[in-house]
């Protein structure tokens, strides 16, 4: 039996302009309910529902509440010896920004079948990107990825909808999947993404 295709998921994170800003964020952060700590979003559901068909790799990236691009690069590259061709990459929020920057500036060690970017931040309109700021030229991505999918919701309170148009102009071959009411995609299931994974193998 052939090995399962792999799915590598990078979660989101937060960036601050200074350590002082990060400390202020921690001081002001309010935990409304302990239920919030048990919330499991679509990444967990994806992992569970596709586990019989795919090998799911879902690393916890370093210090996601005060993310640093170089730290994430170092951690990601530790997984490279275990990756195989036709991998599927998924990034949510800052995780999507990370994939854009990394693939624009580097050649991935294996062939990429699909790249799914969910509410990827392109500009610093609402929040700083720090060292995750993207290069102007994203053309290196196109030659490495067979199918690119961009998901965004018009009511996203974190990443402005206008960011979708900016990245689309740089990656015109990408498929856009637009929603009206998904916010920042903090939901328990993501059927559309799951179907695209299955249908575009």
C-alpha cells in the first residue's frame, strides 16, 4: 500500500512591534471563560476526518503569541527530512503569511501539490507583521505549487478583505474562495477547504 499523502498545517499567531507591546498585550488580555481554552477549530476537525487518507503534520510553532519569522523557519525546517512529494500545505492567518514569505524566498525541498491560504495577512492595516512582511515579488511560489487556493471572508475583523485582492494580483493563477460571514475562520468545521483537498489531488 502506498504511503499516505501529507498535509502540513501552520496555525496563526500574533506579532508585536516591541517586547513592551507584547507585555502590554499579556497584561490586558482577558479570558472570558475556561470554555474558550477547550475550543477546537477546523484544523482539529480536518486532522480527525482526513487521518485515514492523509498523514497530518500539525507542528506547534514557537511562541505564537509573539511570533518571530526566523524562529518559525528554524522549526519548520526540522521537519524537512520527513516530508515527501505532492505535499499539501495549509496556513491560517499568520500561518498563511508565513507560507507566502517562505515560498517566495526559498525553494521547498519536495513538490507541493496544493497550497491553501486562509485569511493570510498581506498588509499591516490592522496588525503589525514584523519580520513576516512579504517581499514584493511572489513569483517563486508559482513554480513550486500546482494548485493555490485563497480563502477570505468579507467580514474578517483581523485581516482586511482588501488583502485578498493584493495577493490575488501577485498570484493571479490562484483560486479565490470568498465568503460573506466567516469572520477570521474560527469555526469548528471547514467543508469547502476539505473538499478542495480531496478534489484537487
